[in-house]
C-alpha cells in the first residue's frame, strides 16, 4: 500500500497543490475542496508552529482553540474544545490543535485509497 504524506504548513502548500493537480486532474472539484481545507487555517497553523515550543511548555497535552494568531481557549480534550468554540465562534473561524511537541502535532498521513477510494 502506497502512502503519501503532506505536512500542512505554508512551506509545503505549493507541493501539495502540485501533487493533487498532477495526480487528480480529472476531478478539479475535489482538488479545490482539498486545497481550501489546506489553506483554511494557514495563519493559525503558522502561529502554532512558530510558537510551538512556548505553547508546549505552557499547555502540553491540552487541546487549543486557535483564532488567527491567538490562543482562544485551552481544554482537556478536543470534543470539549469544539463544543465550547462553536458556542462562541462561527465554524470555520477557529482551529482545534493538539498541543504536543514535534511535527506529529501538525502532520497528517493520508493513504490515497482512504481519501479517494482507490484500491491499495
């Protein structure tokens, strides 16, 4: 089974765009959706990466709600973070982020068949 890994941060978004357009040129709607999701929280993700060491020192193991370049909330679990955030903010205007060290905090491995229904 072939796995493709993309790190969702601004340095890799051009690579992500190129990969999707080359592999899935027949489905521009799908490419558009994936890229919108990748860019949706670019500011929040860049804030987290730039401040990860300091945030981990303060909030390691917690779940953060990020809005722009600020921590809008700190929670014990992602569900509570989400439930509280949707009471305060419009969906799509905040990002839920696990506060853990290392690139695993912001890296997602997606197998092609999981995302696009391809056989392994």
